[in-house]
C-alpha cells in the first residue's frame, strides 16, 4: 500500500491513482467518527489549522472547520475583510506570519489560479487547496468521488457526465483528473461558449447534447452557473439555459432509472437544476456535504503526517 509523503494537497492532477485511493480509504475509516455520541478522535491534538479564505464560502469552510475539530485540532478562521489583507498584505506574507505563529496547516481559498501552489512553495507548513481560481478544488472532487463509490461501489468503468459551467469550474477540472485516473469515463456537456478549449486533453469527452450526456450516465454532476464571471457575454440567458441544459424530471426519465444526481453547491434552482430533481430520490447532494467532513478529515490527517515525515 502506498504511503502518504506530501506535506500539501494542491490538486488531483499531480496525484497518482494509489494516492487518491489512499485518501478515499482513509476517509472511509474516519466517516464512522461522525456517527459517535462524542464525535472526536485525538489524531491532530496539539495541531493548529488556519482557514484562510479570500472568497466567500459556506460548505467548504465550515466542513474544514468541523473536520479539524473532529480530529481535535485547534482552528482559526481568518476573514479577509477584518485582517491585514485589507491593508495590502500579500498572500505570501500572510502565510509566513501564520507559520511564525506555529500553525501547522493552512487551508486556503483564493480567486487566483495557482495561489495555493505559490503559498506552499514559500512556507514550510502544510497547505491544502480549498479552491484556487478556475484551476482546481481537490477536496470537492474527492468527496464527489467518495460519494459515488459509496453509492455505486466502484469508480472503474462508470460513465460520469458533468453538466454546466465547465469553463469557470475548478470542480470540473479536479473531477476529471480524479475520475479518469480511477478508470471512469467522463463526458462534459454545456453550451459551446462554456466548454474550454483543450479539455479533451484532460481525458474528457465533449457533447453539446444534454440528452446524450444523460442517456448512458451512471451519475450526473450538475455545476452551478457562475453568472458573476460573465466577462464577455459568453453565458446564455438564464431561462434559455434551463430550457436547453437544465436537469429536470422530464430529462431524467430518459436516463438510467437509478442515475445519481450530484451538485457541489450552492444550487441555482430553476437555472441548472429543478427543485424536483434537487430534492428527489436520485439526489445525493446532502450526502455529499456529509461525506465532505470525512474526506477533509482524511486530507488534514494525511498532510500532517506528510509534513512530519518531511
């Protein structure tokens, strides 16, 4: 069995299949902790985890905080609105100051692609990427994959469709890297203006036909339409998008009966997914949130071990 040796988790592109499988198996062992009356283990007692978020977040930030506390770590949340960042302090200087405070792990979300990697090169403590620009969101992809494996008992050979704003989605990129390394077939589906050039080189197939994307899919991962990033009128009108690409009950009737419906959140109901589907029997959206705690416990635990061995 592969041993974890990395002090950081920056993306899934650089991980091997065995490293991804190690994270998933570690998460499986940690999931039981959340069902206990006392939801804690001493795995990171004495360690300090700092959540450094330059973008708004609910699920990811809270999930990392809960995960760290269930590992018995101390947690500090830094708001960019009330910190020296508002005075012009750079990411690197902020990271070095956090290191000087003897913290052990920085969980960072940033609006610039590559920010987590840059920070990791300049600090000796562990860095976990909680989403960097349009680049990657590794723990979201890991919890998506964990949920798929839990529901369908395998990843190898599955057909997974990713539908929505592919162009601006770090979630899509991390899912493509992770799923293809584990042997799944990935199809991405969106309007042509929202499919980035060269995505086929990552191992994904492209279709602009939503019914084709759903027809043979074992699961569909529905992405939020990030209208706030409309820098060149590339987005269709909202009702037009829902009419042509929205995941509705009528569309699911043409898919496999037990197709799994996923969404990384937050939901835009009536734009990329109908409420009937989001709250329906095929949906595992809330299970994804629950599984995010176990996956992030595994990541925090492993990077702490990797740093200690470095």
